C-alpha cells in the first residue's frame, strides 16, 4: 500500500483508538474529513477541543456533567431511597433510556480487576460509603457487568458496605427480549432460571 501523508496516518491511527472503529472505518472517516471544506470540519474540531474543558464528573454520583451536579442528582423528582451502582457514566445513561428507574445513581469508575492492577482503592467506593451513611437509602442495586470482575466487585461492595436496614440487590440477567432459547448459552439460561419471579 502506498504511504499516506504523515498527518493523515496520524489521524487514522487516532480515530482507530475509538471503540468499534477498525482501520477501514478510521480510513473512511479520515478521508471524508480531508475531502470536506475546512469550515465544515472546524465545528467538529472545536467540539473535541472543548470536551475536556466543559465536561467533567458530577460531584455527587460521578456521572458526566457540565456543572457541579449532574441532571440525575439535581432532579428533585427522583426518589432518594434507592441507589443504582454502575461501572461507568454510560451505564447510568443506558438505564435512563429504559425509563424504568427514577432513583439515584453512583458511578464506581470501573471494576476491581487484580490482573489489571485495579484494586478497590481505585474505585469511587469511599464516596459511595459516604452517600450511604448520609442518605436515607434502603436499597442498593448493584448493576455491574456480569463478568468475573463485575461479580467480584458487586460482592465486595455488598460485603464491605453492609449495614442494618440496607438491602443489596443484583440486577437480573437472562434471556433478552425477542431472543430464542435454543440460541442462548448455558450460563445465560442458568441465570434466567435462577432469576425467575412469580407472575402477577
């Protein structure tokens, strides 16, 4: 393949670092940007430049915000007795899209992963402990991923922060809506059976 100009190769390499973007996709994006007039790509460059200047983490829950507290924490219409503990701000946004949760969120900032050198001290567990002490919470929903690290983190949080009057629950897992049972793996079916509930 013919060598590309260094600036173009650099852009392709940087775009390729984004999740879900392979070399071909990065090339298409880079070539599209290069073929566009500079005034058409300037707003994108400005938006990227302003991102870290204007977006930070919520003082309370750790989700993304452009002010001290995010829209979840500053919403007076949300319930104050249930808190959903997630790994990343994107997880909180995913739950919000369902429209089924109106409580509080707390973003850990990852999961415990000894193989990657991530211990409990690297997560926002101290902030969670403080919120549980100072708040009127009765339920903590542990919504970490169903990976080995996510499960270990959920168990660690429940054991470390347990106290009377505070229930720790785990999100249900199993067969997705519209999914065929014969295509589900054994682990998913086992979790679906374990998480069964009575029909109302």
